[in-house]
């Protein structure tokens, strides 16, 4: 450990655990008070210090039980976040999802994962777990037609590394131009083996996307302008590159016929189908996924969780 890093850690211990003032820490470490302030900021920025605020007015446990009952879930995990910014929400729900997977994954499991920035956040936070005979497989195609990074390869490698195994990649685009091309690709015996491994996986980890201009699926140039129009009109989001309406039904069958990877109905048969998604922009897409009955576990933030309950109640009473 470098001398500077030692001082950062020591400053953090003195300030947060022993209630020293910044001036007292400066004297003890032989540095200026502004330097101590920078040390403390760096400690938070690098994750040496992690601050959790427990709001007594929030009752996430109750919200979890309500979600489980309302949407028929095995488990709901709801986390509080310090802001509704997308980047902040992703980090908090990714941490919760990584912890859940660490608890869940056991010897002999096969984990199938999709791609995207949310899953990349999860993958980066997975603790190492020593388990035997675990397989990790890519759930759907993720190669981009543009320079946009879908994080597909990185995610599978990080998951495999966390569970001490080798990755099984699906080096293909998510969507091809013709159904005939899709059938020809999926008929290849090597591709077929990977796809079958995804179908047989007992754990699936996935997120939802929304067809906004900054979404990875849109930026990767998979959709034509006409298809985008239809998706914007009828769709609420996508799971594994398959677009669904507010009730979780496929909203563009022609596009679905050109999509490579697991079919959505196959998610329902998984022992653990873990949906990791949150934030204001994705609230309706998460709702659509729940109405479709695809996840058995959902990891989301408190704001999105309350929106899901309120939206469903409004539809019931309408």
C-alpha cells in the first residue's frame, strides 16, 4: 500500500469511526486540513468509504412484500437511493443484485446473463465465490452494428471470473435482417449448443431496456426507422432484445422472429429469473416485465417499486 493510500485510509478511520475533527487529523498525519478534506473525498470516490443512510420513514420491507404479493414474485429486493439519477440508481441496485447472486449461486448452477449497462454494473460488483461446476452463458446475441459497446463479452467474462469458471459466449448480433438468416445461424451446431445451455440454465439474470435515443439497442443500429416508430407507439421496453407492450406481450412479431436468443416465455420456467432494473425512465418497462410474469425475483429502487404498486392499483380500479 502506498504512503498516500495509507494516509487516506487512516484519515477515513479517524474521521468516520473515531469522530476526529479534520484539524485534529491534519495534526496527527502531518498534513494540511484541506489535504485531509481531499483525502476524505477520495476515500468516498474510490469506495474506501461507503455511506448508507437509513430513512426511518421508508419501509422497504413492506414494499417488498406488497410487490411479491401483487406480481406473484418469489422475492423482491428494494433499495433506497440518494437520488433518482440513472447512474446512481444503477450502482445501488447493481450492488444489491450482486449480493443476491452471491447468496443464491450454488454448486452445479448454470447462470445465463444478458447484456447492457445495468448488467455491466452488476458484473463489476460480483464478489468472488468459490463454487464448483458452475457454468456461465450468454443469453442472447450482443454484437453491435456500430461502435456502441453493449458490454456483452465483458459481462460474461466477469460473471465467469466471479464464480471461478469459463465463459460461454454467443458472438452474434442480437437481431438480424431476415428470419431465414436467424434460422441458419441457430442451426449451426456450436451456436445451437450455447443457445441450449441458455435454455437449460436454472438462473437467468436480465434487465429491461427502453427504446430511447441513448439506449444501447437503438445506438447499436439494430432497428430501422419504421420499426422504431412501431416500438415507440406500442412498446414499453425490451427484455433480451425482444420488445413488449404494457402487458408484457411481444409487440412486434416480425422483429421478434429475427431476434437471436432465449424466447421470453422460457424465462418463466427458470428456477431463478432475476430482473435487475430501476429508475424513472425504466419504470413502465419494469411494470411490463412483471405483468408478463417473466421474473421470479426483481431488484429495483424504492421510487420504481412504489410506482409499480401505484400503477397496478390504478389499472385495477380504472
